[in-house]
């Protein structure tokens, strides 16, 4: 084969075909990532929020489950500060409501189980 001449896909080795497909999909992913103007800005914010929350949970608070902090931080990062604050308040409210409901349900179930013979 001489260089510069394209060979049909069927005549090429299977490994080369796979590498070509991976390259094409990688380029397509990069093109999609580049389409949004805030993509890299949001990615940087998520990375910073996750890293900072991990450090605070693990080092400052000595939390036993520090891995939940970055997950929560990434869920709460949005393109704008106002949207991040709004969704953070909603998330905290939902967590508090869930804890209150779980605590109430647990106490009811404990009382019911103690009454059972």
C-alpha cells in the first residue's frame, strides 16, 4: 500500500477500524462539548465545587462519608449563581423534609412494633 491512498474499510485490519471509530466518536464528543459557550465554565465550577466540598467534608468536618459531599455539590452547580442558590435552597428543603418524614415514620413504626405481641 502506498501512503496517501485511502483503503476501503473492509480491506483494513479490524484493529485499525476500531481505532478510527474511536477517533470519530471522540471528535464528535469534543464538537458537542464546544457548542455550548458555558460548557467549560460550568465544568470548571463543578470541579471546583466538588474539590472544595470534598476537602471541607474530609478535612474540616472529619466526616465519615465525605464522598457524598462532591456528589451533592455537583448536583447543585448551575450556569448562574441565582439558579445555583435557588436549587440549593430547594435541595436543602427536600433533604430536611425527608429527614423529618423518616424520623416521624421511624418513631411510629417503633411504637407499633413494641405494641405487637
